[in-house]
C-alpha cells in the first residue's frame, strides 16, 4: 500500500481551483476529496526514486472553506490517524475579501519536540499552534517564504549523522548536502515538523529560493563561480539543488493553467522516470541561466505579487554586472506595468532587500566599484575577497540594477492608475525593519513605497549582526558609508530613504492586511512561554513546539489608511 512520505502542501488557491503537493512511497494515484465536493486526482511522477504528485483541485466555490482528505490508491492517508490538529482546509477567496499575507525568510528546521532549541522558538511552529488553537480566528490567506527554506550548507546534527552513515565526511563537501537524495533529507527534516506540516497543508504558500537553498553567497561574482566550478563536488550540488527546488518548491508556485502549458512538467509526468529529463533541464539552467524563469506572478484579487529570482538570474561579468539578466528585467517590468488599474497594491518579493542600512548600501556600492577595477588591480583583488567575506551582494552591489528597480517602482506607483502602495518584501539579513524612500524635489510616485524586510523565521542572530546593523542605520554609520562611496567614486543614489520601523531582532513574521486601498502591517515575534499556562492558544496540540511559545505583536501600523 502506498504511504504518504511528505505533505500535503496546499500551494495554489484562487476562487475556484487549488493545487495540493504530495510525496508518496511508491507509484500511485493521489487524490484530494473535499467535504463539500471539491475533488482532484493525479498519478505520481518519479524523480530519483521518489514519487510525487501535484494534484489540481476543482469544484471550489468563492468565499468558502472546506476540509479535505488525501487518498493514495483509494486509501485515506491524510489527516493522519489520531491527529491533534484541526482538519486541513482549502479556503477560496471571494471578490472584495481582504488579503492577509504573512512573510519571512531563513528557517532552520526546528529540533524534534522535547529537545532544546538553541535559536529559540520557531515563528512558523508558533503560528501553526495559534491557528490550531483558534481555527475560526484570523489566519493568513497566503504564506510567502522568501528564501532559505532549507540550508544545504548548514546541516543539523541529526542530518550530519545521517550523512556520515552514507559517505565519508572527510571528503568534500563534508557535512553539507551533495546530491538529490541528501536534499530530500532536508525537506523531510523541515516539512515533517508536525506543526509546519499541518500549517502548510492548510495555508497556501508562495516560495522563492535564496543562497542557502544551494550555498552561501550563491552567484556572488564571476570569480566566485569560476572557483566553485573548479571543485569536484559543485556541479552535482547545483544540479541537485535546482532539481529538488523544481520538484519541492517551484511547481507549486505555478497556477493550474501554467502547469497545463509547462512542457517540462508534461514531459516528466509522461515518462516512467523523469530524472534524466529534469537533470538535463538543470544542466541547461546552469549553462544558460537566461533559458529558465524561476520568477512568477500571483494575483490575489486586487493585490499583485511578483516573486523575483535574484540568485540564478544574475549577470556576473564585472563589466556588465546585473541582478537580473535582460529577459528577467524585461519580465519584471512587463508584469509590474501590465494593466495597472487592475491592482491596488503591488508587492515585489525579492529575497534580498532593495533598501539597506545606509552604511551597508554605500559599502556595497564602493565594493562593486573596486571589483570593477576603478581603483586598480590591487584594490580589485581586495574588493573580491571582501565581497565574499562580508556578503556584499545585495541590490546595492549591482548599482545599475538598483537604479533600474528604483525607476520601475516610481513608474509603477505614478499616474492616474497608481496603486495605493508599492511594497518590496525581503528577508536574508536576519533582522526586520521598515524603510521608506523619498525622491529628490518631491518628484516621487503617488503610491506609498516601502521596503518591508523580515528575517529570520527561525535562525541564529549573532551579537555582531545586532551591533553591525544598528550601527549601519545610525548617523555615524551613514557618515562612514559616504566616505566609502567617495573613495570608490560612487554617485549618490537616485533616492534617499529613512528607517521608519525597527530594527527588530528575533524569530519573526510580518503580516500585511490589504483591504481595498488600505494596508496594515503587523510584526510578530515568537517568544518562549514558561509553563503551559499563558501559551498562546490554550487549545494548541499537546507537546507541540508552538504550544511552548506565543507570537507577540511588536509593532502594528497603518501603511495606507
């Protein structure tokens, strides 16, 4: 009998359709049945000995919610027997409903229940516990995960032991993952967490990779990439990372219509074993990044979300460095400006922040100038070494791309069809903040423009990070940044900006509530609770990680009244 290995994950949901992702133990027909008649079925496809299905679900009615179950070859496998959680639901929005969008990035898998957590409570575990305790209460309509869903280069002790039983860890890449099978271990560890598993089964999700999904500072420079390609293990790591991302994350980002017209998805499903097809695709993506698009668009009523690939789509040649290759930049522009009157809020999801602390921005622009050779070959060598050591690779490290994104945001936010807000959603930097730009001479867009950064969901926050970013936002840090910029001959950015919220440090999530042209932002942090009493959601499943913590509101503000 087929068993449920991983999932279900409720990925896409609109007013009439949804998709549910599962992994089964063997080939089978995977089926979703809703209590009020929703239904979908799909035969599994095979990759590297694993069996997956992305089930299209129809028979949904706008403005309703119905519980569902998953069957494999007719046998019910979800909900799990004796599950302490409420039934998993598919909620379908109606026209005019508010949109609640929770987002964050950077999640180490939480340790098993009963083991100490060295980095504190997991924000996703804690969110799951709250929703489970109050199933009729407020919940996100979509969860936006902005990168580092798994850490291929920083494995847990349990995974390291599992790797050591497979191969010799004295050989590179050591206790980092090396191949597709080892990537599947990361997804099991992260998504079989009971709270997260249930959360992802009942809240739709949008995902995009960042560097740790493959390796720290992935594609930071042409010299970095050349060095990686000289190693014995990099090619298999990259191909496996892209293959596993396509299976576990990318497919679920697509709408049923996009899936129906995707030639690779069709080919993988039609063959007995899609491994070679998917590997060829990954090889092509490595050789010609412009041949693949990982970015995508999702519309939630009058809210438009553009999720942008800021890792694989880069142009790394020092003479023409760009965060986005020409095709990707063109796609972003087209999607942002398409039928502007049809949305009230434009959200641009980029794992890397557009607006950084001023010191960090200027240091990255200065470093980019050095690496281009503006101060000579010796400074260029110093700049490349510093770029890798200090992770100087955000939008500011690609000055022409920073300017182009700034221009696009201004254009999208201007004119008679301007939306109420243009928000850039980011993570990566292990703290949270709100920053707001201003244009010279008051020539800015009519829309309110904001950088909303939230990270981590569950990860370490070292003292050096806290001190460094606090200083980076300070007046002294800004003064020092301008000295760096002057040394590199860097021009002033086309805009100024100020921090209007934060910095906040902790395991955290931001939630945007968008209702008509109004927008409200809430930042919540996962805080440990001593003893069972006082745990948020007294009805949370006993023993759950999230039941020993609560989400505490740290900040709440109106962005657009």
